C-alpha cells in the first residue's frame, strides 16, 4: 500500500524522495534519473504474510496489493490481470537434460502480454493523480495493454508508436478505441515525443524506464512464479530484454520476497537480447558505463525488444549483476526458430520477443551456463497472435508447409509418409 512506501531512491546518486516530492524521475539526472520504489518491509509483515495470502481468493495481480504502491480506495480496472499459467515441460527437460523447465505464459493476459501488469497499475496511479488522459510510447504491447485496460475502465488514452509497429498490434489499439499517434521514426523517437507531450498537456506518463511505478506492476510476475512453485524459487529465470523494465521488475519482485522471507535464494536472471538490439549485453560484456554509453541503432524482428537506448537500463543491469546472472545475445534466425519449437512442443504460441527466452536457454546451454540439476523458468512475454507475419516467416523457414490434396482417400494415402508415427 502507499503508506508502506519508504522512499523513491535514485539508481544513480542514491538520493531519496518522498512519493509526493517527485512524480517520475530524479531531477538531478534528467532522463537518466530512474527511481526505485523502496518499501518498509517491517510494516508490511505486520499486515501481510503467507497465511493471509493463502486465504485470498482473488487470483489476479491484486492479490499482492499490499506489496504495491497504491491507495486502498482506488479500484483496479475490471479486466483480470495476472495469475497466468506456469507450464512444466517434460519435452525440454529431456531434450536439454535439465531437472525442471517451466514456461510462464504471459500471452494469456487480457491483451496478450506481460505489459498488462504495468498498464493496470498505471490506470490506478493515474486515478490517484486525477489525470484524465494517460499516454505511453510503445512498439505495440505496452500500447495494447494500456489501450485494452483503459477501455475496460473508461479511461482516455493516447498511444505513440513508431510507424513500423506490426499491423496486428496497431489493430488492437484501433478496436479498443485509443487515440493513436504513428511517429515517423524509431521507438526512441516515439518515447521522446510522448514524454514532451505529457509535459505540455499534463497527461499521465505510463512510459517504462521513466515512470517508476511500472516496475511495481510487472514485478507481480515474479511473485506468481514463486507462489506457483510453492515458494521454491527456481535456479534461473530467463526473459527477453529490450527497454529492460521486465527483467528489472522480476528482480524487484524477487528482492521483495527475499526481504519478507518467503523465498530463500535469489534466482540467477538471464537477459536475452536480439543481436540487432543488444545494448545491455554489450555494456555488460565490456563493463561499459551506462550513463555515457551512446544509443545504438536497433534492428530486430523482435519488435517488442527493439530499443536503441534501453530506458530501464540501470534496473536491468542491476538485475543481472546483483543476481549473478548473465546477458546473452541471440540472432533473429534463432528467435524465429524458437517460435515453432516452443509452440509444437508445449502448445505455447509466442511472439518473437517471447520465444527469445527459449533461444536464450539454448544459448546458455551452448555456453555451459546451466547445470543439469537446475530448475529453469522461461517467461513468454507475449502472444504469437500479435505478430503473425513473423510467425509465418518462422513456419516458412523452419517447418514444413501444409499439404494440398484432392478430396479423395487415394490422394490422402499418397502423402502417408508425412503422417506422424
């Protein structure tokens, strides 16, 4: 709850602020001044424990509201966000000789991605701020999340996207009735224009890496993973990384659980980046200073993790370094190959950014970064229906095509060699 917030702390200088002192960032560092929400865990323990949680029948992200920066009297959006399934995969256990492999399927969120968690919290925070309009920049998923959840809550919203965003993702915004601004430029251009517009018009800014509360919504995925594993934290959690907010939020959620004593270890976090958008991997491998490392030119089929200058890079880097984790880079071809591999062996249909976690697992195995007795969780961050074009590319490149036959049994028998055995 809001009263359990101890301070907002700058990740660069460590300066602390009361929640009412600043809205988004540390003013001493302009756009780089990312803030982290810090809680008084002693106060939380007095009102919230595992026994209390076990009695809670609200199986959504709001079952953890005592660990979230919200006031009691604000109602969340009506759509149910959270408590997505965690599937065990015997296939990948056997194929990769691992103890356990699970897939956390965020593609089953209301708008099909993990970013529904952040947008649900953004709507609550906008209500607290009495803002009439919420805006965000997006490559598609954050916009769709804000758009759909805003529609359920009758909340006005404006979405800024690069013109290159997948048509299916733009279509989502259109059916939800959002005001859509297509920017003739990159995601970073859309981000900067959105930020300037929010300042000019007084809109609530939902952008991750800028609004510190977005991590607090996304971190609930870590709570769910651990609760679904009966509070036995896995050894590794593998997730794709673009702006860096998701992996930073997973780390934050795990830190909360450690502080409360609900888990007894910090899983190693693996950040998976596309070869054409691997700013953080470069910085991690070369020990570069994030405040002075310039943006790169991002180019990847995985639009959801395409970011030339990751906005939540400080939280993402802390997530990997403080958990003794790693960043790995995978190619677009490896990402595309992972889409049908994941779907055909688990039934989980992922967009490129979601399938990148499987490509990252395979990369870790190539580099001997995982032991055979370890438990691994892959996070699928988004549904494959969001980017059918990429899925079709994957099918054309890595899977056989459909078989065309005449409507008689002899024609069918002519292709018997293709039938599964």
